[in-house]
């Protein structure tokens, strides 16, 4: 278990709002429980970071500034975004742990004392690679990805990235982490 929870990295689409599809900042809506969830973490002295893949940036459908401004307005302490498409073969796109490692270096974090909350298995793999606690929410793609795991459609490292907790939503995840 964690010694002291320093920070939580939270995915965007399907985790804090929106759906399992990318919704751009001008149309994105938070889930009803998101603000309470983020405030609960902040009140507990836990730093919160956005941790998201946004390939529409490299396609010119939105700017990184659009996403950063939106995520900061929700209360995130810092924002870590991969702006690349899968085909670009970058080193920062989840399931890579590069954004988590970058954050740890910039923010002075021990990743073993951090958690990742997300709705996709790629979030769980990135967390595992970085040594973070892994929490899968069943909003967004969470139910679908959990079903794939439970029906043995994941192999190797994907199978080994089982979440430490499966949460109904972000608020459930936050409450579990703070217990």
C-alpha cells in the first residue's frame, strides 16, 4: 500500500467527464461528481495532475493550449498531455509511462506514492510501468476494458496490469484511495 499519497494522475475523457470518445474543450462536460472528487483530493493535501492522450492536437482539431486551459480551470495542479496520434510512434503516448516519469522529475514525486485513475487499460499499463497504484473507473471505456480483462482478452503485460481497485466512478476511486 502507499506510504503517503503524494499525487493522483487522472485521465480526462471518460474519467472526469465526456464519453469514451474524445470531446474537445468547447463541448466537454464534467461528470456531476468530478468537482467534489477533485476538491476532496486537494483538501487531503494530494496534488492532482491531468494525464491524457489527445491525438486531435496533432491533427489540428484543437490546440494544446485549449486543453491546458480547460484542465487548469477544473483545478488540476499541472497537465501532462500527449498530443500525438498512435501512428506517430512517440514515446509519450499511453500506455507509455513517459508522462508520469516527466511529472515525477518536474514535481519531485516518488511514483510509488502516486496513483493513476483512468477508464482505459492503457492507463493501467502506464501506471504499472511507473510503479503507481492503479484504479480503473467503469465510466467511459472502463466497463468495456474490464470485460476484456475478465474474459481473458488481454495477455502478457496487459494481463499483468490488473487494477488495484475497480471503482464505479471518480468519486468512488478518490474515496478508496483516501481510506
